[in-house]
């Protein structure tokens, strides 16, 4: 029973420990007042953007790949084609069509200066749709960004502005809806009075305890400890109630919020931690600008996410994390334990509607380790990098230039190289490791060991994906090096792409009649560098082929307004990859 202690002693010890715990250096101690949320709108600010019940599969601020989700994902009964409504009166301020991202998206500007965003649409309203099509034909481009004049397309609150879909980087029909402020910063849409049922509490699944330096220990070891958490109503606990730790300790939790009638894991709104009854950390996930959103990788335990998929939100903050969501922060959330007392920790998670769960446990102080840092391996080159300066690393055949503020914290940068028979143009350069997140890209240059002149403009830098597949990081050959910008560490090498993209018709043979058909599709793929351009021509004129990148599909919707009917048409498709390898398909169809 190493952690048992009577209640009276606890109180006395808390008094003492209050002095002991925070006597260390107060690194960037921020202590904001408990300021109220950015915008408490009246319930009438916005109307529901759909005419079906608002059930969500995602909420604002939930952690996605290298970003916080900037909107809410509204379920559309698993189908496309539901009405999408103007959440308030306004005009179309921007229209975007992309093969990835938000796909077909509409941006409405409202009299209060705010903008609402409707993403992954199947179709725009007829007037907007024909304007977009006209512009696509005029510019000979499927992908397009348009900023119509104010009031060129105006809508009243509740007007149908389009139909919901699954376009762009969407993996199931839904409407992505955002509210942005005048500076285009996305806000927590759930604060704007929508009628969404939520009496369900956030859940806490895991507690993580981190020894933050070589001297610190958790349960007698110098590795992080992951402890399963059980919740019953609002109360969450860990099996032993008590953890032994000493030195500089960080905590983290995996937590998800849930809305009523929906099993989807959403993100909580606030996380707070008190240590011996003093609040030392409080974060409220709202108004995160797009310029800072990739700091989500610093907010979480990035390595744990890559290794196990668990999303542990850290309750301590990296020194160069630029997010402004941390409203209370004492000693960056780092707990210093330099005694053998029992300390009380409480972690509180709330959602936007005030449902809450609380995890309580104790930490018993335990001595620190006198441990030397790991002995350096001869094969590994090490260098100390600071986050607040430019860092340059050069070795035989490699150059790494990391701009100031690209790192979230100082780094003991490591480098080594290995030979691999499958990579014939260069060694594999092990640039630190993929578990360290970056805020900004850095410049990576690798000198090929062997690269015939004829292949120089086909060269790129690649790394390995999860299944060992090669992933292009782009790059160009110049001055003996292949150089690219990359936003991750890991194992990199020089590869060449000399393979043309592939174009395969889907359910179509040249000469077929398309009478009674709606459209014509082709699967277009590329092996390494990726598709950069595509174009389709019918009767030698540019025609609108829509590209759905996630499904590798290029689709032409048969357009009676642009095709002469009852004749044979000549069809041509050209696809080019990022290394200028081009494929061409020629055929005919009757329509
Ligand atoms: Zn979304």
C-alpha cells in the first residue's frame, strides 16, 4: 500500500507541498483570467443548414491528421442530395471546386461580417452551378476558386443553396459546416444555438504519465506510463488510484465527447487540471486560426498516435507551441514532484453544452533517478537543435535546413544512413525519426550516389509509407542535390519516376453508344510522383471532366447543352504526373 495515507495528513501535506511543487523555474507562466468564450451568440444567430435533424458525426476542435477540425460534420442520412440551406441571409463570397479538400464548397458572407462554409457538396444551386460551369469552361479547369461580386448571388435565411454530397476529401456523405469570423478564423459552431441534443458526457479512456527528463521517473521507470481509465457517470478513475512519480512529470488523457443518438467520437471543448487543488492547466478549444492548426501535432502525444492510434491530449505544453487555446498554464502544465508526499490530481473534461467528466487520482512522490543520457552509438551523428533559431545540419550527401520556429521544442537531432538494395540512387538517410512533429516544413537536400543525366529531371525524394510503399515528397535536381520541402522527419532517399500515369475506362469500350447513360468515367492513377494535370477533350474541344482524387475517378457528365446529339464523338484524355510523364487515351463514343 505505498500510496495510502490518512485524510488529515493529506491536508497538512498539501499545505506544505503547495510550496514545494512550484518552487522550480516558472517557464513562460501564463495565467489568463478565466475569460469567457469568444462569442456567446443569441440562439437566433444562425438557422440549421439542413432540413433534416442535426445529427453530427464530427464536432469543432476534434483532432484530425495535423489539424483541429474547423467545423461540424452534419450527417445526411448516409445519402447525397439533401437540401443545404443558407444559415442566415447573405451573399456568395467565395466558391471553390477542388478534387480534394472540401470538394465543392460555398462560402456565404453575412451582414455581421461572419462567413458560413458548406463543404463536400454534390451540387450548387442552379444559378451558381451554371455560373461555375461557365467559368470552368472559360478557364478550361475543373478546379476553380471564384469570388463573385457582392450580391451577385444573394440568399435569404433558409434558402436552398445546394445539395449535400461527398465531394473532395470526404469519406461518407455529410455536410461540413463552418462559421468563421471576419478574419476567416473558424469558430466553435456549437455555440450558435443549433438544436442539437447533447446530454452525453465526454468519456476518458486513458491516462498517460510522462517522465519529462532523464532524472524523472514514473512507477520507478523512465518511460511513459499508460493507464486505462474507467468512467461511471461523471466520475472516472484508475484501478490503483495512485501513481508513484518523481521529478518533472507531464500528464495527458485520451478523451472523446459524444452527442446524443450518435456513436461518433467527437472532441471535448475544455480540459482542465488541478494539482493539489490549484488549477495548473486549462485549455478551451475554440477559434483556432488555420495558420496554427497544424500545432495539433504538438498538443497531442504525436508518437503515441503514430504507434497505437490513441489520441492523448497532453496537459502540458511544448515551449514553442503557438496555440492560444491554453487559458491557464502554470509552469507549462509541468508538475514538479520533489517530495515523498501524496498529491491530488483532478482532470476535468467538458463539452460545449456543459456535460462533464472528472478523473481523480493521486501521485505519490518518489525519488528521481541518477541516470545518464543514452550512450551515443558511433553510427549516429547527434546535434542539439534549438527551436528559436535556424538549424542547419550537413553531412556527406545530405543537407537539412530547419527554419526558426519549425520545431515545437529543442531537439537532440540524430542522423544516420543505411544502404538498401531497393533504393539504387542514394543511401537511405535517417533524418531524426518520424515521431517528432514539426510546425513548418524544412528543406531537405540529398545528393544521389548515381543519377544518369537523362534521369535528373525525373528525380525526387521519397520515404516509406505505413506498408513500406514509397511516398513521393517531390523535389527537383539542381547543383548535384535533389531538394524538396518536407514536414516530417524519417527515412528519405532519392527515387526516379519515369512511369506514365495510367488511364482506364470504367465500363466503357471505345465506339460504345452512351444513349441513356448519365456519364462517362475513367480511373486515372500514377505510381509515384502523383497526378499534376488532367484534361479531357470531346470533338477536340476542352470538356469538363470532374476529378475525384480519393476514388481516382475522372468523370464527364453527358451535357446535352454542349454536345451535338446522335453522332459519333471523338474523345481524348491527357494525364500528366509531377515528373512530366504523360499518358494519353483516345477513343470514340456515340451519343
Ligand atoms: Zn468536416
